[in-house]
C-alpha cells in the first residue's frame, strides 16, 4: 500500500536531478501513504518522471522498492495497492520460466504485463490498485485503476505538463500548479456529500474512472489532449450478465457457493508480511468478514471498534458480543465530542478535497486505533451495494409504486404541512412503535421521507433518496453544472427492476466516491492499509446472478450473507435494525461544535468567500439551532467545504 505521483512534461526541458526533485516533493506531500520508503525515477529525453512512497506490506526488502522496472527494462511502474491473487499469477508466470528477484506483487504485476500485455493482466488481477506504467518502447503512459475504485488516482494538465497522483496535494506540490475551484463540483458536494467521479474539486483535474485505463500517447501529450479512459471491466456488463444468466441452484446451493467464495476472498486478503486485523461494528458485513478470518486463523484475530456514549449511535456493545463469541482479540474506543473536536483540524488535509460524510470522524478514529496494533485491517464495506442491504432499496421500491399517483399539488401541500412537525415531535410519535421495529433517528428519517414523497419519477425518487441538499444549485452561487452519471438519468442502464437499478447506481457512485474514499483517506492518513474482501469481483458476479428475492428475503436485505454468517454467529447477536456508521453531528453542532461551526458560517465570511447563498445557509443553521429541523447533513457539507477552503487558502 503506497502513494504514487508523476508527470509528463515537454521533452528535454529539465535535468534528471530536477525531475527527481519535483517528484520527491510531490510524493513527500503524501508521506503518510508510504512512510517506509521513497523513490524517484526520470527520463529527461522523454520528459517523464515517476515518484513513489511505500508502506511495506509484502516483501519488506529492497526488492520491493519503487518505481520498479521490469526485468527487460521496457516498463517502469509506480504502483499503489495489493494484488490478492499475485501468488497464483506468479505460479503461472513461473511455468513460463519467468525468473523473479523478490516476492512482491509489484514485480509479479510488471512481469505479467511484459508477458501477457496490460489489459489481459488487469483482467487476471484480483485486488485493489492504481498505478502509472511507462512503456519505454512506445513512449506511452498508462494509468489504471481497480474495478471498484478502492485506490484513488487523479490526473490532468498544468499548463503543458500532464500530472497524476494518488492525492490532490501531490499535484499541488508541482511547481506552478495553480488550480481553479469548480463551482459545479461544490454544488455536487452539497447534493451528495462528495465530488463525483470523473470530476474533482478543481477544474480540469479528474479522477480516473474505476475499471479503466487511460493511455497518454506521444501525439496526445503534444496536443495537450487527455484521451478517453477505456474500460477493461464493467459493473454494468457484469450486472447484466448476472441477470441474463441467473444462478441455477436452490437457496441452500446459493449459501454454500457464497460461503466457499467468501472464505476464499477473505483468505486472499489475509496474506501479509506485517500484523493484520479487522474493523468490527457487529453488523452483518464486518461480522461476516471477521468470522471468515477467525475460521482460517490459528490465533485470535485482532478486531477494533468505535463506540459512542449516545445510545442511538452506539454499536460497540454489539461488536463486543460478536467478538466475544468468535473469540477475537478485541479493542474498542468510545468517542466523545472532545475526540471529534480534535479530529476536525485534520479532516481537510486527510480528505484532500472537500468530503462530507460525517462518519469520516469515527472511520479515522478506528483506523488510528487499529494502527496502534496492526498495519493491515480488513473492512466489511461493500456488502450493502453487493447484496442489497440498504433500507432505501425496500423503501424506494415501495415509493416507486406510488410516485405520480397522487396529484403533484396535493402531495406537495401535504409534505409541506408534515415538514412543519419538528424532529423531536416525530421522535415522540416514533416512541409508540416497538423498539425492535423502530429505526434509529426516527424523526430524521421521517423528514427525509417527506423530502422524497413528491418525487415525479423513479429517477427523481432515487436522486432525492441519495441527496443531502435537494436544491444544491440554489445554494451555490455561479453553479455551472457538472456532467456525471447521477445528474444524467437518461444514461442510466435499464436493469430489471428499480431495486437492481439502485444497487447498480450505488456501486458505481456512492460506493467509490463516498464509502471507499472515506476508508482510503482515513486509513492511509495513519499509514494503515484497509482491505475490502466483500468487493472481490467474483463475489459481485455471484451476487448479481442471485435472483432479487434471494438477496432481499422476508423484508430484509443480504439474505445469503446473513445465512453464511449464522453458520458462525447466533442470529440473536445480529438481528436488529440497521444503524450504519453514523455520528451524532446534529447534537454536536448544538453543543461543543457550535462555536467552530459558527465561525465558519459567519455571514460576512460566507459573503466574502462568495460560494454560497448566505441567507439560505444561515436559515438552515438557525432552524437547526432552534430544533425546528435537523439539518446536520446539509450543514456538514457546507462546513466541510469552508474548512477545506480555509486549509487551502
């Protein structure tokens, strides 16, 4: 696990020493991604330079040093990630009499590309990665990213120089880089809590689309063109193939197939030359991963969880019960407002571009906790998107059946009336529902429901279900719009059924841009490698072949994954309303975070910065403080941008 940087400049304009100094400065800007080693390589004749920071996980010797050249010298790579099946690929290469000098997956990747070519090698690879590959023969640069976007890769031009790197801060360290903030990206941030791929917060700087390769040819860079990323794997094609070729066995066969594949996926993620553990929330996903780990380990697996003193957000007790039953070596940390305050100054530097999923705080804290004991931690992320676990899937399907059935003016008037009921009053009403059937934060969820009830179509319904600010374009001054998949419903695939469409869209938007971004930045911010076995592409393929009624069964999602888990953990320890990994930001903003937020939302400051409609933002702030509404998610998006802006002035 590492960080990569580099650039391609006009030829013969810099010395080798100057080029290496530039990429060292770029890589040093993200030294936490790789505190164990650093390297630089350049070719002044071609104008290309690569830099690298290394977090040593496999082959801790100098044989793992990067940038690394292939045995023939044709290819040079700067690589970030892990190829989980590298041993299988290595054995296959050995049969072709390929000789290795070390045992790193980087060397395996290079020699596979040398023998089979780039695309064929990528198709064989099972893992998480981003890399830059320079072909000295064709004088082409190839940028590649894993299927789900677990590892980041930014790229774009600064003048006539093409820059790329694992983090934006590395690009900013290149001499003369002077980016412009994209107001369309700010609007998307308010709507979704993240800046969607392929865009970044800066004009002209892009995120590489997951599952693609971008090739920069000599002609393209002379003309200052980017070219189009080319897919070597498609989530849409995989989903459609699963629907067209459904699983032929019965439910017992499905559970057996999933159990076998999950054990293999987790086992591959446990290969490490450094200490390894797992995040454990006590939910289905993380418990499934930990159970599979413990089944394959001859000693207690190290597990880590975060707790909150506020009961409605606290899963630590459930995690402790699961850990106790499985016999793991468990460590937990309870988070206070003081802990959150201490993390806040770190967030802009950690996340590099504004990012507004408030669970970024406990994700950083649990990563920090784990790093005190291990260098690699497995995570349960991905299960909801792959196996249909989000509550909005069932809710969305029900709402889609009634969208447009009630006249628009009538529905609009009704929802406006019900929105006048404060969150606290809704919580009181929710108190009449039996606790085991009542979702946490009942009042917040009711207000979110009211925000979507007057949707005009199923596409509009999904956008509302996945939006923080419904009117983000009104809140951002000078918003020029942004072209991305969630903003273009006409481009959405016509998969069978609304739930399938939601699952697919989540897997190509929310999953890479929110969930995986959160985990990557938080973990790498403490030099911890986080691995996500539920995103083994073979599991994705298998899950899409399961009929929907097999995934969402008896009113609950993730049925086959639950059944696998019940082979290891009693149902009574797992079955409860889904909580997610939320934090009580709404209460904190009325408590110890109020002064911090008030300073960032000062009207004069907002007006001077010139990005937001001051009256609209302040109205939400005042309503939140009075308790009339809980605008914690909307306000957090503005606060994260303002905090990031301060950090980058």
